[in-house]
């Protein structure tokens, strides 16, 4: 390869990646795009770690007997799987990577409102992750990611405080990111960028930020109390000495339920962007999708008790929590209907991001509907703490959120790196993920309904076939995640140069060079058209 | 930027806050039964409003800030009301009472 | 509309950050950002207040017993001290806005003195509890006995005292951070950093300080005064 001749073609145009070199220019950067890349690397590492724990779980569950690990070790494995995936991958994922990169660009700003606090949020995340890693390396935690008391406060013999400190610290990373986004979206929109013209990805991240800011402090104080109780051997949540474990659950789930909306809302924002671009059509019901993001954020705070129906909570509380849970499904359903209506009579093309978008719509719908089964008081008595719950939340979090994350990563990869990924491999991996995912988790609905409990390392022999299918599916799913890792990294060096707008998409971020320059725009853009102003009868772009 | 508040206003608010502190203390020495806590919290709430409105300049702030301040208190209200709702409604159930 | 660069040079303050269009936007963003942060503080302290409220409503007699060991005089003194410090803080912000450097520095120093006085009084209080055996966190310093301490409430009293120390402890921690912030602001003020076009850090620190005051305004009646009438000590 004669690079000497090719060099002038490779982008030498100044951009945020080549503006400065050296580790100091990365570790002390104030550029939101570089911080997004730093986050991308960190959360990918935590995702891989969480995936390793997942494989260990599925290996154990190949056979009904608890023969690979003893029950204590198995408890540690599923706990660390949950803690790593939820607090260190899912919650930061899209906001800290795609959100950080794109929100300022999408509103026509040069950066977020507080660039140094943005960098600080990454450092806080890293410190939190190091505490979690320390807990793992020292021997793990076995309380479940839910840290239920009094087991976590009194009886567990594992590194609960270390893990709780890690989660506590990472919560502040989440809070500062949310704070930054809220102020940015309110105060730094370019001229002409009214609230009614904001990309739906920005609306989604804004709603997510509201949840982060309002909910995370409560889990912070809850975990602080758990840590203090454990350290000083006092009885805040220990019923033997007058404490109340249900109070812990109220405080924990007050955050952890809205947390699932922190996880899914940005994904929904990505899907809005993908569906409109690959249908060449403006989003149907823009204001309903924007409003439903806020609706989910607000109503999502009113339903936490549906995690506690069988705990001894008042039945009347159970009634109102169940009713509100039915209500919170409505804004999500509105989105699904509107995405479908967007595609109707659109000019649809099937690039990799759109495949992921299709996957999301189907899988999230299943996940969301099964959430309604669980939110029904009577059914929940039967289904709670079974694999039905496990299948439900994996459908929304993996089939929903991770699929959306991959779709968004592929969609904006050309903008972030200036390179195209190999489309054939992209499509293949998307199909692998879809097939592997369904094979992994659909059998779990059945197993759970038939009675297989969650968090057990052994199960009754009649469930084995379903579990074997699930483990087989997990291997396929894992492959579906590994292949993109390889070709995305490959594309950094060998990918085709992308150009400003390989998808022909609308949006301010597509008007700039790929990769963007450090301050995003040569001059502040002035917005004159509505969002997603695709011309009618626009021809499908040439892939 | 905010318009400048006169020194007089700040001193008057401070005096009001101090007087209200004495009132709270004095009322707490009288036995009003269940109403002690209501009165004490009501006075505290009023003092807080004075600090927010005048010392923290919310009086001259834009509606957005006012909305966010309100939202903060509303949200903690959600936690308190719905959690306490569980505890207080347990006694309505036949076997429900916790304590 | 003129492009950003032209606008920036028209009234370019040395304090204008590159990603903002003008000082007004910067000030607005900073104060709004501080309010969003205070929102998180409301939820943080609120969570603790909520847990405390649940236990108080569960154990009213135990609570009444614990209130015998609280010293309302300390609490009232602390409240008065903090309220004055809020006054001096508000006056400091005003002085910064008007460019009155001397007044600004005096008010900042006064605010810090009152803040420190608060911590000193708190220290005396904690010491009293330590000596009295009312600190549940450390073995040897929790003694629930005597005529004012009915033994059947020992465990509940322990929980309630835990909350007393956690709530006042987190509050004191925020006070200490506040003193650190004030020190930084004072150092900046002495260099003449602030004036009518740039006093954002003072305004934003003031918001934080007032919030810490507000938390105490609620802590005082909740921890010291309710139940005060039951067994007046």
C-alpha cells in the first residue's frame, strides 16, 4: 500500500481528532466530542465485562444441577452482571457517548454549557468503575444488583460497601451529565432552533436528563445509608432491631424504576432519528413523540411500587401503583405507533441502522407489553421473581436499548470517525443479534411462566430444554456483539472516507465535515426549517 | 443579571427570619398536641420561601427557574406522599398494620 | 444576524468562555446550572428526611424520649447564626454586583466567620452527645439508660439518633464545602476579579450557601423542637 501517494486524500482537514495529539490533549480535553470518545472506550470495557458474567450465568444454566459454581459464587456472578451492566453500561451508554457527541451539534452550539464539568463527569465515572472493579477483584458482591436489606446490610459476607461506593460515585457522573444537558438545551440553542424544531434525539436526552437529576440523588442517599449501616453495625433497615426493609425498597426503587427510563429514552430518541432518515419522511406526530418523552419521564416517577407488590406493601398502594403502571405504557405506545406511521408510505431502505431500528420496534413492543402483564397485580403474584421478569427486562434493555445503541453507533459512526463501516458485515451482525437475542430470551418467558425462579443456580429438570436454547442463543448474541467490535475498529484505519452526509440525512450535525472540527461549526448556524424536512418524493439515496 | 435589591430589603427579611425563629422556639414550649409539628413546619416553610424569594433572587428570576424550583419540591413530595401512603394505608387492611 | 465572532469582540470580557455568545448567556447558564444542582440536593436531603419521617411516624413515643437529649438552645443558636450568615452572603453578592470591593470582602469574611461559628457550636453539641453516650455509631458511646430513657425504646432511639447524626453530619459536610468555596471566592475577590460585568461565581456560591441554610431551617424544628413540650428538660 503506497501511503505516500494516498496521504493527501486521507482527511488532513483539521478536525477534533487531529487538532491536538498526545495523552494530555485527551485526558485534559474540554471538547465534548473527545469526552464522548473517552466514554465510548470506558463503557465498552464495562459492557465486555458484563458480557463475560452473562456467559458464566448461561454456562451454569446449561444443566439443571448447580454443578459449575456453588450457589454463593453464582450469586456473585449475577450480581456483578447486573451492577456492571446497569450502572456502568446502560445508564451512561447513549447519553454519555452519542448524547455528549451530538447534542451540542444538533442544537448548533459549540460545546455543552459546562465543558469542564463534562470532563469531570468522565473522571467520576472512571473512579466509580474502579471501585466496582475492586469489589469484583477482591471477591465480589452477592446481594443482587438490588442490594436488598437486611441481607446487604447485615448478613452478606461480601464487599458490599466497596460496590455501593462505586455505584454512589458513578451516580454523580450521571447527575452531572444530566445537569449539563438540561442547561445546554435551555440556554444554548442556535438562532431559529426553537423547541419545536429540536431533533427528537435531543428531546429524548433532555427528558432523560430530568430523570437523572431528580432520581439519582435518592439512590445515592439510600446506598449511603446501607453503607453506613454496614460500617457502624446499626439497624436502619434491619427488622431485628426496629428497622424496615420495605423502606429501603421504597427508596431504592424510587430511583431504580425511573432509571429504566434513563436507559430506554435515549434509545427511543435514536430510533426516531433512524426511522425518519431511512424512510425519507418527516416524523409522524413530532409533538406527540416529544411530549411522550416528557410524559414517560414524569409518570415514570410514580410507578416504583410495582417492584414491591408481594413484599407486604399495602394493597391500596399496590392498587395505585398498578394503575399508574398501566398509564406509563401509553406514551411508549404512542411512540411505537408514530414510528410505524412515519414508515407508512415512506421510501424505506434497509441499511444496518434501519435493521436495528426494525429490531428495536419489534423487540421493545414485546418487552413493553410483557411489562404490562407484570404490572397487573394478580398476574404479578405468579410471575414475580421468575424468569418471566428476566425475559421482560432483557427484551426492553437488550432488545430495546442495546439494539438502539448499536443502530445509533452505526448511524453516526461516519460522523464521529469520518469512516464508513463495512455495510455487509453490519447487516450480517444485525441479523445475528436479532436471531441470537430471540433465541436467548424468548424461551425464558416460557420457563418463567412455567415456574423457573430467577437468581437460582439450579432448576427443575423439566426446564432444561428451554435453558439450553437460551444458552445457545447467548452464544450467537455474543458473536453478534463481537463482530461489530472488530469491523468498527477495522474501519478506523481501512474504512471508506465517509464525507459530510453519507445517509443524506437532515440535521445540523450532517451539515458539517466528518469528523467535525473542534468547535463544530465555522459560524453559528441559523435554523430556518423544521426538523426532518425531507422533500416529498425524495429519491432513496445511493448507499 | 438581576436588578439590585436594596440593603433595606435584605435587612428586613433577616429580621423577619430571626423573629420567626424565636416564634418557632416559643410555640414549641406550648403544648398544642398534634398541631406542634404542623405549626413548626409551616413556619419553617415560610422562612424557606423568604430565603428563596429574596436572598436567592427567585423573585426577579425568569419563569424557567421558578418552574425548576417548584419541580424540586414537588418531586420530593412524590417520594414522601406515595411512600407514606403505603405505610398509612396498611392499617386499612385486615392484617396490615406494621407497627 | 451577525456571526458570533463579531458579537464577541463587541463586548468581549476576559471572563467570557469561548462556547458562550455573551456574558448574559454565561451568567444565565451558570445560575440555572446551580439551581439544577440544588434540585439534586433537595432530592438527596429529601430522601433522608423522608426516611426519618417514616420512622418518626412509626415510633412517636421513642421519638419523644430522644428529644429529651437534644439541646434546643444549641439548635436555636445555630439557626440564628446561619440566618445572619445568609444576610451577609446576600449583601456580599450585592456588593460584587455593584463593584464595591471592600464591602464584598468584608461580607465574605463575615459569612465565613458565622459559618465557622456554626461548626464550632455543632462541635460542642456533638461533644456533649459523645460524653453523654448518645452516639450510636461507636460502641462505648451509646448508653440508653436513666429516668428519661425508657428501655423498651432502646432500638428505636438508636435508629432515630443515627438519623440525627446522619442528617446533621451531611449538613455539616456541606457547610465545610461551603467554607471552602467561600475561601476561593474571597481569594478571587481580593484579586479584584469581580465587578458589575462579572460576578457569576459570587452569585452561584451565594445560591449554594442559602440552600445549606434552608436545609438547617428544616432540620432545627424537626430534630430539636418537636416533642419538646412532652418532657421539657
